[in-house]
């Protein structure tokens, strides 16, 4: 299993390296764009995100910002309305039947009322530079792409725990980019995702994946990749990075990762399933070996230590160009610890992410 893991990670590194670094362009975009945010109880964040969107160096006549208030009980809606005179449209979800996927419902409702040819989704706790949207849309238009995934990174960490999360999160973002680089899209992040509205409707929107609370990004990627894998790109540009916040505590972190893992029950691409299962089995085997280390003979001990070392070395080889791109190379000092903790967390989340319910935005969903 160790050899399989090493080969897989090196294969993903090759995928990352295949992606060209996108340089800023002076060419103005041609397509009308609708930026959509689904927000619930985000009074502490939504204003800063909207300020970033209002500051975009993007033709105003081509930009539409739609924010969907998902039954907020704080001042989120009030803050949204204060941007109405600057072109921000507010949609408020009405009380009705109990849903499991409020976010997909909110995004779908916004898309139905949008005027843009290209849909861009982000979250209510994100920040981006003034060239963010222009960079992504130019990349999409220049390469005639149907969907573009772009980088997301944690930022302004307040603790060592948040720094550890940033390295782990960059690993995930790198894997998603690498899959696209290898022509086999596997993961993306809805905090920084663009797709053509006509393709969204051609694929039936969220139909077939709407019973899960999560998956408005990754499962939609899989639907589009079934037919148009070659028309999916990753915008490997520093200007395209969206910044968000790490989780403040372990409970919130595990809840988020459990939500992300819950999407795996809907994977249809056997290659994606095989990749996930292989990584999970390797980490399970490594964890079992570590737990049995004290009872192992000298030869077995050497094999266990060699497996741990190989895991750290190959993950360093993968992560170095990723963190270099994000200007966060100092995070690699945490790699030995993260590499070991990752095995525990992946095994735990791999099991719990596929059973039962979890809490998301004050709701119990599955």
C-alpha cells in the first residue's frame, strides 16, 4: 500500500506541474457574470466580502452580484440590503417545506433569476483581490472552458491549530487542481468556482445530487466531467486566490470535514472512488502499524518507520510547489506532524462522513 500511495501522490504532483501559471491580462472580459453567494447568519463576514466584490476591476455593466439570505436570524439580511444601491440583489428564502440541501436550493434559485452567462460562486466569509474576477473570466474565455475551479486558501490565522489547517487545506486544493491537470477532475471548492449557466442547465443542475446537504461544488463538477472533462480548467493564478478563515476549534473542523466527506457516497466515477479508497486504506494500514509498533520485531519496526518517512517525503514533494505558489512555504515546517495526524483524521472522517447526520449552520442535515 505504501508504494501505491507514493505513486498516486507523485502522479498528482505531475498533474499540478502540468498546469500553467496564469499571468494577468489586460484583455477585458466579454461575458456577463453573475456572482452568487448563499449566506446564513453571516453578519460578521458578509460586509467584507461584498466590499471585495464592489472593488473588483471588472466592467460594471457585465457584473451582477446576487446574495441569497438562507433564513438568517441575525443582521445578515439588513447588511445585504445596505448594498442594494450599489447593485447587489437580495433574494430571501421563504419558510416552507423542510429541506436537506438549503445551499443548493439557494444557488439554484439565484441562477434561475440571474442574467449572467457565467455563474461564479463564492462564500460569505471570503476575501479576494481586485483582479480576482477578471483573471478567472479571462482564463475561462481564452480557453473556451465550461467550468473553472480556482484556488482557495486560509488566511490571517490566529493560532497554531489554524496554521496546521492551512497546510492541510492547501494539500486538498492542490489535489483538486492536480486532478484537473491530469485530465481527471476530482475535487473543487464552491468558494471559488465558475461555470457556464447553459452547461449547468444541460447537466440538469443539481438534479440527482440535491438530496445531500453538501456537494454544490464537487458533485456538480463530477456531473460536468462525465461529458466535458477536457473543458474543465484550474486557474493557477495568484490573482485568482480566494481567502477564507480556518476553523477556530477541533469540533468545528471535524464537522466541516465530515460534511465534505459525506459527498463521497454519491461519487459515480470509479477512478475517483478508487483514488479515495486507496488513500484511505493506506492511512488505515499505516495507523494500525503505528499502533502495533511496540509489539513489532526489529524488521517490522524498520518497515513502519520507512513507511512514515516515505509518506512525509512524498507529501513534501507534492506540497512544495503548491505552498510556493501560495507564498506559504514556512508552513512545511509542520508537515511531519500533519502527516501523522492526517492518517488519524482521514480514517475517522472516512467512516463518520458516510453515516448519520451532522450539524451545519445550526441545522441537523445529512
